[in-house]
C-alpha cells in the first residue's frame, strides 16, 4: 500500500515539477520583446502553451487536496476551518508581500521612501491560488462532492452571462470593457491593479477567480480518481478520454465564449482541465506502467518544493532588477553582455533556461537535505 501511495505522489510530483519548470522559463525570458511566440501568453483570445502553466499549477493543488482531505474526517469542524483559513491566508499574504517587495522606492528627488500600500497590487498568482483553494475546500467539506460538482458547473455556466451582460461597449468581452476590469476597478481601484498590459488590468482579479475554482475542483476529482483507478489500463484510458471530452466541449464553447486566460473564461477552464487530464494520464503511464525514470528525478526536485521555488524565482528576479551595472539592471546587463550573443531570441530563451536551472539547484539542495517547505 505504501509503495502505491508513493508512486502516485511521484507522478504528481513530476506533474507539478514540469509545471513549475515551465512557469519559471516563461516568466524569466532574458528579453520580453524577443521571446519565442509559444513562450508568450496569448494577447487576448486564443491559447499558447504558456497559458497552460498557471491553470496546471491550480490543477496540481487540487490533486494534492484529494490526499489531504482524507485526514479531515478525523478532525472537528473548527480544526478543519482553521487549517483551510490559515493556509489560504498564508499563501495570499506571501503573494501580496512578494508584489510589495522590496518595500521601498525612490521619489522624484531620488530619495528612498517606503513603498505605499495604496499602490501595491492586491491580487495575483498566489492570491488566486489561495482564494480558489479556500472556496473549493469549503464547498467540498460542507456540501460534499456531488454538490461541489453541481456548484462548479453552475459557476462556469453563470460566468458566461455575467461577462456578457456586465461588460460595456459594443464588445463586452473586449480587453478595455470587460466585466472583470470593471468589477476590479470598482472594488479596489486602479492603483491596486496589475499594469503589465500597458494599462490597469489584473488578469488575476477577484471576479475571474470564481471560474478558476473549476481548475482546483477538477484537480481534486482527478486526484481522487487516480488513487482509486490509476493503476489500471481501464482507469487510465478513462482519464485520458475524460480529458479529451472536456477538450472537445471547450473547443465548441469557444465559438460563443472564447478561450481566454486573462479573463479566465469557462471554456478556458474546460480546455485546461482537459489538457491536464491527458498530460497527467501520459505521465502516469510513463512512470507507473512503463517504469521509466528518465527525466523524472529532475522534475521531481521542482515538484517537492513548488511554492518555495516559485517564490525564489520571483524574488530573485526583483533583486536582479534592483542591482544596477553602468545604469542598467543586472538582469538586463546579463542578457545583453552574455546571452544576446547567441541571438536575440535564442539568447532570451537560454537566459530563461539557465535561470530555471538556478532555481532547480535551490530545489536540489533542499531535496538533498530532506527539507520540504509546506504551507
């Protein structure tokens, strides 16, 4: 029994590891202007391999929940709620503090001042994971699995008319007039929104977090299914088939409600959950059925400390931009003086790969010392 559990964790570690590995690569291109197209997010409607990374991370969180929740039956309601809210709050605060870091800035007179909370981004990657995890956990604990499936379906269906009827202008799903932007602006104001799009808009805002609960819930049920049927060819084929069916439904729904990561459309949820089901099925087949281990240990390092390695990757980038050489951020200087000689696009990619290997080394040292940081 113990070996089966460890094998299943191995497959999930590999899945998480692949997700974190790709997440670091797409987040740390040496030069955003010369990044290969598959390593960039779709501008608006559409889908690239990069768009699969974040929802896969959430799917993996759901996988892990299917193992953890078995132990909740031994606890009372207060203890369970304490665990859910504590974990959600810690993850949310880690994300918030990461965006606030290094907590200082320079004013017009080049004087160092404390970064005002009034201009700190509120929502983000870890914040979305925290909120979606919290909602999914509460639904599963209080309403049960069947009700959670029904509620998730209702959320995905209702999100469509909400986006259509509460958007503005000729196209309610446009980047400048969608309901996600309008709601987040009303809720927290533009000063707390992400500005990477060239204007205040947060692709991880509160409204678009609700459909993302579907990625967590999907991961939970797939994780539970794998525990029960993942060691049989029939179980594995059904998992792959279920993923393909979701993929097809998303394909047709795309014509009415376009696949779009930045507003996390319902079709995007089905599309990514479907792909994750098929990818996880392939990993389980490779690891468990064929007994292959090529590359497994590499990704396992990422998968055993995913949250900490992600934080390391983000914080280090911030530090590299704070340090300057001849007036240029160290991040830019390294790319221009080392990696750009391999070509603008290839150099940007090699920079990201080397940076990913640095993060892997951090994870390798932790794994070697048997240090696993859990939240």
